[in-house]
C-alpha cells in the first residue's frame, strides 16, 4: 500500500495535493548563492547572519514586493501552493515605523495575491538580542516591537484576511522574546491562532538557554506553554529523547528545512526516532537556497541514510514508498500549521520520460528521487490555474521586475 489516495491520474497527468511551505523569509532569496564565500576562517551560522543582516538592511516595501513575487512564482512552479511567511522585516532600516506600519507586510500580501499562492503571514515578535535580554543591535532594530505595538500590527493584518490569506503569530526565538512577553501575546491572540517559533537550531542556543532558563529550548517550551497542534516549531534540530517524545505527544508540527539547515551547518534532525514516536512535521524552504519541495524531501531522507548507513529510512511496513510516506506526512500537518483547510492540486506531466510507465504507487518516488527535471505541469490554487505547462502565468513580467530590484539590492 502506498497512500493511493494522494496520487491520481487525470487527463493532464498525475495529480497530487499541493505542498505547504511551512517556513519562508522571502527577502533572503535575494542572497541565495551570495553567502558561499569565506568571510572568516571559522564561518558559521553566526557569521552568515551578519551577511544576511546587511541584505535585510537594504529592503524597501517595493523591493520586497519584487523579490517575494519572483520567489512565490518559483514556489508555485515547483509545486508549493501555500507559504508561511515568517516576517520580521517590519520597519525602516533606522527602526522607525513605515507608513502605514504594515507597509512591509502589505508588500508580501500583494506579492502573494499577484502570484496566486496562499499566504499565511506570520508577523514576528522580535524584542531582544539574546537570552540575557540585551537590546537589539543596530542591524536588528528594524525587526523590533513592544508587545502593544506588535498586537496592533497583528490586529491590523487580521482585518485583511481572506480566502487565500491567513494571519498567524510568530515568536522569532526564545533568544528574542522574553517569557513575560510571550505569555502576554499568547493571552491576547484568538484561541485558534497558528503559532510559529524558531527553536534549537544551533547548539549555542541550546547552551545559552540551559544557562539562562535552566532547560533546553524545546523542554522550556514543553514546560512553559501549551504546545498543541496550533504550534509549529521551526527546525527543532537539537533534541534529546524526552523532547522528541514531548513534541510528538503535543501534536505540534516541526517545520524541517533540510537545504537551509545543511547550508547553515545546523545539524541533523532525529527523524527516525521522531517518526517512531508519531511526530508530525512538514517542510520549509526558509532561506531559499533551494526552492523545491523535491530537494527538501530528498535531502531529509538522504541525510538520514548518510549517517545511519541504511536505506529507505522514512518508510515503514505500512507505507513502503519513501516519498509517499514523506508526502503523506507533509500533507497531514499542512492545515494545522497554515490555517488553510482547503487542498489545492498540482499535476505532474505524465508525458515526461521520467514518468514513463508510471503507476500510482511509484509516481511519488519517481518525482522525489529520479532527478531534477521539473515535472510540475499545472498548479491550481483556490480554483485558479496559476501554472500551466510548467510556467507561471506572469513569469516574464515578474522576472523582469526582479532583475531591476536585484540591480538596486546589489548596487
Ligand atoms: C532568521 N534564519 O531569522 O532569518 C534566522 C537566522 C537567527 C534561520 N534560523 C537568524 N534559518 O536565528 O537569529
Ligand atoms: Zn527561519
């Protein structure tokens, strides 16, 4: 049995549910491939972050719209039909509010509307520069809010919700949000709000959290919040066995971002024990060094094969196909993480040589494991066909605005 319900044959090809992208920082697409040169002999996540802040400092609402539009069109062509945008680039570079204060958020909303992707916009609360409560550095200033100003933004954005737009709530990380502020926001937002947070991506965060709060980051969340299916924990790379079981028991989703986690040298998520515990998870393209659900899923499985020296790690007796298992899990967590219950459809090109002789039971594995040719033929979101024959309907116009934006960003 290989999840036959996920894949079906229609007149244009093999149809599957669209894929939810659970974690995105759209502006980072503009630096994909530009942080792969040594800046320090000990380059790390933390030196990459300085490069990233320099890029973040250049964005205006117009530039963000151009970059996000290109990114979202690429996502749709790759088979993502919704995206959770973890958005903290709120203010002008000097830290002063934009006019209106939601201008940067509005640029993302416009990009999603223009391209046709479903957007779960997650305005991010970002308050401190570390566990010790130090103030934001100069380069972080445009990310920051007090609780009241944050809740005003959240409410202003909620008023814009519609068929393809949901507003959720995000805490940047335990580093950036003091416990009282987190409690105040959790008490203020509606009970069904989706809640996302970066957690335990780097060992330095785990060590500092133990020192400052007396617990590992995920353990702290388990002890101090009501983790449940409304929560999405982004990365959760460094877990002990109790944390693995704790997340699985809570029903929260882990957003795994394998290409970014590899690119940043984060570490390897304990997938096998987490799946054995019944944990829920999805994927995100995060920093967008890759915009491909195929590559995320493939590397999730390959990372495990490389360290464990075995094959077909995610599969089980019940679902022997690796890709059907992965796609099934991704599909099962999507509504709780994004807030969208509707399922969109992507159609893979049945005439492509890579799918020659395919049957429903092997389509998913062929798509995920048989190469890098784009197989997505058509994509429909909320009943609108936004990709046809592999091309986003506005591909050329969006790409030319992106090229102009990149000239300014790289000047
Ligand atoms: C971010 N990105 O906020 O964009 C983070 C890096 C941080 C990832 N964690 C910055 N992949 O965590 O402080
Ligand atoms: Zn992130």
